[in-house]
C-alpha cells in the first residue's frame, strides 16, 4: 500500500541514554524519509552523548560507551539532521511523548533552529492504543467474547478480571514471546510464579516504580538525577539523598522500602569499620625513677627557691683603693686559718685609716 503524501513523511526513532527528556542524550538516530513519489531515503547516525550510558539502558538497545566514544556529539550533527528532515512531517512510535521532545531538546542545546510549526505528527502507538483499547471492558470482550454486566461495580469487575486471566492462559500457553533483549520463551503458563515474573516487567521495588531491580537483584533509582544508579551507590556519594526522599512527597511504601535499603547499607558500613584491624598503640617503656626525675627537671622550670633555705649569694664590695676585682665567695672554698701575716695586714689597714 502506498501512502498518500503531499510532502515527505520522516519516520524516525531515537536511542538514548535514558528516558528523561531534560537530562538524557541521544546515542543513535535513524530516519526513513518517505517521499510523495514513493521513493525513500535512509540516514542513521551514531552520537556521542558526552555522558555515560547506564548499563541497564545499554542492555536494552545494545549500544555501549565504547561503541560511540569516537562518534561526533549531536551539536556537530544537528545541522545535517535538520537539513535531511527538511520540511517533512514526522512519524514514530510513541514519538509525541518521547522522540520529538527529545530531538527538540538536542536541537535547542545545539542552537540549531528546527521549526515544528505547520508540521503534522503521526504517533503510531496512539493509533494502536485507541483502536485496541487496554481497558478491562475491551479485554473481556477480546478474550471472553462477552460484555461486562454492571461494569464498574467491584464484584463484576473482579469476576471479569478472573475470567480474562483464565482465557489468556488458554490462548497464549504455547505462544512464543521475544523480549527486548531477543530472548525467546513461552512465558504464559498455568503457574502463578511464572506469571508473576512475566507481569512484573520492570521489577519494581516499591510498586510506584521509583525504584526497580536490575538483573542482579540490586535496587536502582528509576527517576530523577540518579536514574539507573544503584541505590546504595547513591547513599555512598550523596547520603543526604535519603533524607530528601524521606521528607519528600513520596508514597509511604516507597519510603518504607527505601528505609530498608538504607538500614542494610548502614549495617554494612558498621560491619566494615568493625572488621578493620585495630592498630596497636605503641608500648610505653617504664622509665627508671632517676630518668623520670631528670626528664621532669628538663621539661619543667625550677620553682623559685625559698629565701630561708637558700640565701642569696653574697659579693665583696669593690675596694678601689687596692684596685681589687669584685668576685663572689665560693661556697665550697674552705676558710683559711688566721695567721700573723693576716693580723699584720689588718693592723696596717687600720693605721692608714687613722
């Protein structure tokens, strides 16, 4: 079938580092431009997002950091991408909610004008969802070929849900399914554990989907600036993030699960600290009494001595007449006995003084 086109229609798809329009970046863009004459042009670019691709995202689209490390950044490709699209209308799968907003963010960062005015946008997913509605009523009609009587009453809806599950098991029990990683299996079986695994596609930790499990059973944040990061890793580098969430407007069950993870992480930290060997303190050698006394004497200034117990040293007054030098008495110098020469010298001094 040939589409009736008045101008080109550009089908395009993006692969990115994640799904946050404001934070994540494009790693691949592919465009099939269908022209009014039925011809088509195809262009595909790999893009260096200038940020790390989370492993969980790489496992989905198969593009890893090493695959795009030598590719140009989007700002180097933006003009070529805009020129290739030209005045085409745009089409994609979930393109109105993701691909078009993401592409516009990249154009704006690169400073390249890309006008969305007067273009038409065809989102193929919206056609699917509206024509094949995902309501209980539609499911009951599709699988059970019946209409719900007293729809939206609790008991009628509950019974319809039960009958739909039984019909699904019967319809899909031997049907092969391929997941996003290319793994093939027959997941719809008459076994509750198997159905649990299949119906919890995102492996939520808290049902609100703020945290999810990865393939190793580790909890990851599934929103905000830490999306795709292990919860415990975030606690290591930004412990205050826990307080922010516990004080924020998050569901109580989300906070409960977050508290469990935080308690486990904190217990690990305490165990790691306790497991580290304690460095022995240096052994103090007992000093001998005389060494202690010597050390104390060297460190502390001597206290002033008492005048009574330790009289000040006395000095001779200078005798200018005999031109004698002033010198102190020596304590340990023994006194000399008085002899005749000394008495004669004293007598001569007294005579001269008269």
